[in-house]
C-alpha cells in the first residue's frame, strides 16, 4: 500500500472549495499513503488540516534580480497604502540601476522617477527581496542588506506589503 496521490495543479479560491478539496483527498486515505503537491512555504491549505501531519520534501529559496529599477517598480502591483519610497540603489553589475529613485504609489500603481533623498539604501542583493516582498525591509536591515531609519523601513513595509512570492514551477 505504498501509493502516493500526486496533485499536478489545483486551485481553491474559497474556504468552501478548499474544504471540498481536502475532503476529496481524505476520501482516498484507504487507497493512498500520502498526497503530494507543490505549494508555497506558507500554503494556506495547510492551515485547514486537522493536524500538522505534513512535511516539506524540497524547499527552494526565491531568487530575483532586478534589472531595471524604474520599470520593475512601475510594473509591480501594490496592495498596501499610498505613499512614497526614496531608494538609493548601488548596483555594480547594472549601472543604470544606480542612484536615487522616487517610487510614488497611488491606488495600487507606481510612478518612478529619478531623484529624492535616497532614505532607503540598498545594493543588488537587498533590492530583489525588497522589491518582491520575499523579506520585509526590517529583516533586510537586520541582515545588513538595506539601510534606513525605523520610520523609513516601516513606510517601505506598508507600501511593499503583500503575500510572500512563490512559484509552482520548478526549473
């Protein structure tokens, strides 16, 4: 009885759908020993399991390289509050990213322009996780990957708020 049920893709857009999915999987317990799917490290579906009987078999760290600061921040979505970030980017590989950038967010969209005081400073290693939301600005500051006042870090956290990024695809 060493059978495994492997889920290639699924979607549970509501609590009701998620409960039905879990019920469907539970109905297979006499046939399979385990269920496997690709999900994120904080997959909400795991919170609906009656017990913490799951385990992570493989964990990949999210990697992202920002190649064009103005375009990246202008095209990103924003779920947090309106406001401004003043970035000071130091990127040895992509010199066009270097300098101070004002990111002005209104109603979920951003306008990015050169200038500003650069109150939030970072290099390329801090820029990717900051931009994507993979790590909070405060965490990145504790790691020495970004620099800014407590107020600036809090403002960046509010503006860049959103779910932690992940991808179902594995390359």
